[in-house]
């Protein structure tokens, strides 16, 4: 049996009959950039996510950039975030000229440790950027309280967390701005790059819409220097077709996570993901922690079982962030997670046999070595 880390083909097969006419419709109309398909998707996603406005854009990375720019964050400013995340989180902060200030993660959830935030707040701090990593929301209540106390903006990196919940609220609705990605491996993926920004603020909505098209909503009139960060109609059409299925796909991922949890329950050498009782985890990734991670990865790869390391380096260890002045040991939990975590396939179309096959291989290896 072969189990890929992610197989997008069954999802395409399921929806091909709906996707192709929508794609053909875009081609027949020859309206490729923004336009009615993007506006329609924005309405649908405002409903799904639960914010007054959403703004389709070219990627999750550009969503983060637009968010920072819309909040006037740049040179001389600091943004507090986690070092244990995809590169784009801190990359976008650096790209606008601001400084990423990291706090370590909680060892059980891999999410930023809010208890460490307050002592990192300086006169230069403009915002906090929580990352709802792997599909589980950050503990937002204390974070929002700090933001209020110190008058800081909150940008949620919800790229891995569409539909994820915290105390009855959705990811991307709790801060000033939420940022999403339609990269194909996210829970709601398009056929290329795509992203989305969410906000309840009318002022920010206007600003973001301008930033998306070179800093001015009226063609050839520029209030500021923006980006070319538009979502194209083909991607919007694909996301619109997929959106009605997202809930059931998420339920599938959650079911698979529960099955894994059960299959690993008797194995003391595998630490399974922790879902906090006040959250709704959407399992963009199912991430276990093991002592001999690299050897397990090699073993699974040899058995043609897909797995992946998210992420092999904490961001403070990246060459391009050496200038931030962190050293080895600056964020021990994040560094430890980078050595011990392994993501297993959890996509909704997996069969129970595949889940059992993966778990059996993991159990066999970790117990043998354990
Ligand atoms: C995927 C991702 C991004 C960036 O999204 P792209 O669409 O790939 O640019 C940002 N942050 C996190 C946490 C992500 O997982």
C-alpha cells in the first residue's frame, strides 16, 4: 500500500463536473482579473468566515503584506509573533521593513505562548501576529486583552486555519485583520496561488482594496504605493465550487485525527496532537512528536508512506534572520519542536485502511526503537 502525504486527485475527481464548466465560463467571458467571480467568492467567504468584509488577493503571503501595510506598519516598528511557523509570517514583517520579535511556543499545541508576550512589548511594538498553526487557534482571549491594554493591532495568520474555531468564534474574525491562503495544500485550496484578507472594519476594507491594486481603487489614481496582489477569476471560480464541501472535508480530517489518536493511544513514544477543549481544530496538519524523528521519517519514506517536517528550522535559526540577533537556545521549545515533529497524512479522502497502515508503521518503528 502507498499513502501519499497529500493526494488532491480524488477531490478533483469528485468535483470535476462542477469545476470545468466554471473554469470554461471564465475563459468564455475573458474576464480574468478580479471581476464578478471574485466578488461572488468574497461574499461567500464573508459568510463562511464571519466578517463584514473579505478581500481576495494573490496569496496568503500577500494577504499578510497587505494587512501590515493597511495598518501602517513599517520601518522602525516591531511585530510580536512566533518563530515556529511557515516562513511567510516573519518574512512579510521583514518585507515591510519592520522587525519580527519572537516569543516561544507552548510545547503541547506548538502555538505562540501568550504568557511571554507582555515582556516583549516595547514602545516600538505596533502589532501582534498570532499564527493558528496546523489548524488550531491561538489562545486569543489573553492576547486580545494585551492588545487592548497596549493599544496594539492584531493580525491573525489564519493561512492554515479556515473554519477553525475558538470559544465559538472563527479564525480570522477576532483580530483587526485575518489572513488566509488558498495554496493547494491548505484545507481550501485553489489551482495555483491565491489568498484572502478578512476584516470587520470598513476603513480597513477600503484601504486593503486599494493596496491590492497599486494603492488606488480608481484606475490610474494612486493614493499610496500598493501592490499588484489581485486574485484572478479562475482561482476564485475554483474556490467557489469547493467552498460548499469544506465543512465535510474538515469533518473528515477531524475524524481521521481521532482515529490516529486512538491507534497511537497505547504507544508512549508517540505524542499525539493536543486539541484544547475551547477550540475547533481543523487539522490542516496532524503533527506528532517523537524522539527519533529523522529515523522515523526515513522509515516511513522507505515504506512509501508520505510524511513531512513542519518545520525543520525555527525561524530565528534562518540565515536571513541572523540580523535579529537571536542565538541557539533563544527559543528552546520551538527548537525542540523543529527536531521532534512529524506531520502524517490526514487528508479527508484517505481510507481507514490507509490510516491503519500509517499508524501501524509508526507504532512498529517507535516501539521497536522505544
Ligand atoms: C501557507 C502559509 C502562508 C502563506 O500562504 P501562501 O498562499 O503560500 O503565500 C502564511 N502563513 C502560514 C502559517 C502558512 O501556512
